[in-house]
C-alpha cells in the first residue's frame, strides 16, 4: 500500500492549519511528532476522511500504480479516547467491531483469534470490558485497529497513560506486528519513536519540518552538543539552543563551535528533536 499526500492545505476560516503538505507513506511504521497545535490531529482526521481538506489530494495505491478510492480503503484507527462497552466481553466487543468493519461472518472468528493472539488477550477473551485494566483496554483498542487486514493503521498517542510494564508490553506487541500496511503512530514520546518507528515526520505550524528515517533523526551528523560554563556563553555568536544545567549550560548547535567547550560524545534523540523543532528553518525545507 502506498499513500501520497499531495499539496495538502487545510484552513479553518482564515487560519491555515496545514500548509501545502507533501508526504509519502509506504509499508513502514511512521512516528508523527510535533508540538501541540502543529496539525497532527488535523492530518489524521483528513487521512481518516473525517475532515475535508481545503486543497490538495490523497492518493491511495494498492499494487504499484493502481489507484483506489478512499471509500474502498479499510482503516484501522485507535483514537486517543478509546473505550469499550463495559458490559461486553472482550470477544463480544471484537465481534461488534468486526461487524462495523464489514468483515465476513465466516472470517470473523479467525480474525478475532488473530488479533487476540497478537495483543496477548486470548486468556482475557471472556472477561467483561469493565474488568480490564487501562493497559488491557489499550491493547483491546490496538486489537480492534488491526482487525480485518487494514490498508492503513493510525494509532493516536497509543502509549499515553500506560505504566512502564504496559509500555514494554506495547513495545513487544509492536515488534510482533507484520508491517503489511503503513502504520502511523502519533506520539509526543521520543522513546516511542526510537523504539517503534522506522521513519519520522515532524510537523510545526502546519508544515513538515522533518521527514526521514529514525536512524538519521536520532544520529544527526550536523548537530553538536557542548557543556559550557555560564560566563562563557556570551562569546557564542552562532545560533544555538541553550538549556540550563547544574553548573552552566548545555548548548546545541548545527555547526562545530571553535571554542574550548566540552563536547558531548553522543547526541540524544531529545537533543535532536529540540534542535529540529526549534531551529530548523521551514523555508529551507521546501
Ligand atoms: P495537534 O494535533 O498537533 O495538537 P491540531 O490538528 O489539533 O494539532 O490543531 C492544529 C490547529 O488547528 C490548532 O491551532 C487548532 O486550534 C486548530 N483547529 C483544529 N481543529 C479546528 C476546528 N475544527 N476549527 C478551528 N480550528 C481548529
């Protein structure tokens, strides 16, 4: 499955929320990042066909160049506020979703068993949804999003509110998933990106600030991090990001600085994200 987002613009009244966005999705796991208000939810809502774009198109191609209509696309979606009917058992709830997804009756059991297995909920299949822990409920949400061989899966902040144990389970679960369609994972958590996503998209102010592999994102070759004493900071003329630390500043720059500052040997994902989301000039990305 290939999805091409072409020249996508969304305005609400006069406010531009997405500005001429171009993106390509293939069968990979994409991390969608960006500060609040950067347009992530709007992009997801357009991909889900819940909102019409003001301009631009989204093209879906199944086999190489064969275009398909959005109406024939099966979308798996885990919303931020996923909930289940309290009185339903886990399997009844999945049966219900299978009907909504128009999965043939003969295929339903196989499909349900498959996603129960995938999300480690097989033993819980008879449990009432009201008895599920937060983490189990989230797994049920993931199970329903993968029901019926979706053409694209969108998971909106899937790890928010999970305890560390459930977070690890989620990571393990994602590793088991066979990536046979584009999976878009919207998240604020940088660790999710480095653990789960092969590619990263960063939005800011409705524009694409970064689009590329996670490897490049977390190992940027053009970012330098130094520790600097407070009184030396005034000498720095370059454009930098500074973060107050115990006995001075940590500074991030996109050029090697010729001062006698202590350079950190590794650049963390947080450093890279901070730098990209604050200082990458949008016009240089076009
Ligand atoms: P994110 O998910 O990255 O936080 P959103 O897509 O929710 O960003 O929002 C982007 C911008 O669009 C925000 O400034 C938000 O206020 C605005 N916005 C979103 N939905 C609407 C709407 N229905 N009407 C008007 N403005 C909206």
